[in-house]
C-alpha cells in the first residue's frame, strides 16, 4: 500500500498499556498497542526462571514501560502513523526527543525501502498522555557481566575475551537458535532465556500490503538486556559490535542511511545516557 494513504487512514498509533505477572518460575510481560479504529496488537515476552525475590512492587514498571516503547516500533511501522500517543507511562520532553531520534536514525532502512520522506519537521509527533512517572531504580548490583548471545562470532569473541580476563560472566539469549544454545553450553552456566512472541495480526496485515521492513533490533536488545540485568543481578553488559556499524550504507533524500545504526557508537553513547538518567541510576 501507499504509505501516504496509510498515514492518512491511520493517523494515530497508541501505546495503550503494559502488564506483567509471575507465572510459575517465569515472568510474563504483555503489551497493548492500538491503531484506531479497529487494529489491536498484544505481543508478549516470557523471561524464564526468574528470581522473584529481586522483584519488588512496581520496581520493574519503568524498565518494562521503556521496553514497550521500543517493542512498539515493530507495530507502528505497519501504518507509519504521524502521531504516536503514549498512554502507558510518562515521557518528558527530553525522552520524547530521544525516541524521535531513535526512530528517524534507527529506521532509516525502513524509510528507504518504503520510499517514505521522513525529513519534514511534522513527520512524526510523539505525545505523552499519562501523568504516571515510574520509579527510576538505583541500587547496587553484583560485579558480574551479562553477555547477549545471538549465535554469531561476535558473542564468541566477547565470551572468550572475558574468560581470559577471568571475569564473572553470564549469558542471555532471546529466542535462542541451535547455535546460540551450543555457544552458551560451552561459555556459561545457567543461561538466561527470553522468548518474544509477536502478535500474528502483524503478519496478517503484512500479507494484506501494510508496511513492513527493518526495525532497530539491537536497540530492542539493549532495553531488554538492561531489564534482565536488574532481574538477575548483573552490573555490566558486554557485547561485540563490528566497527563497520558506524558507517552508513546508502544515501536517501540527502541523508545517510545506516541499517545497523543501533549497533553504532553513536547509539551506544545515547543509550547509555538515556539509561543512566531515565531507567537505572548508576551506583558505584
């Protein structure tokens, strides 16, 4: 479908709410996104074998709310609505600016593939309708390092380098492949497993011609790994990103498009600043 037609028909995307519960030994997280008048998405994340004693009342709210923000991009892209309304939690002006920057730079490949002009100042408006300000956590954590494992060479490099340095490490994988499972069996004990379940309605819309394309998956992993580091008591997160992630791939509408921007040093700096001020305060 033509992006301009979709934007006109579906002008508003709504991050309605999030919720979570402990089910057995797992943490189940639920999100609700809406595209008025009649499209509702309900994706889900399961984090296995949690430590319930580390989860106090309301302590995960801010972490999960922000994870929902980055999760929402996979569904917003279906219509590329000109307005994102956030009802699930509060965003200040600096946060709204940060999220707009992530969308514009992190979804450059999506704009390029769908021939979307993202340069206008009114291309996207993010509006926070909630007055609920979630608690920013700040407590000491163990001197341990959490390593995301995707199954490629980068995670092996990280594991081996930290093993030689005799650091206390642990592993995490999202929807692990066979390769990721083999790496974790060799590289660490008791790996953390998370399972992301996309709403199948998104795939149905894609088959009908709604927009599809690249989202900043590494940004999603960044928010998820910060959540996991709090639940499982890790102070640090380490991963290996190739230097080429700092370089763009193509020029589009006079702008450099980098499909791996959320792996770049620019993103890492901005994410660290956002995380330290808005999600988890750094405690020595």
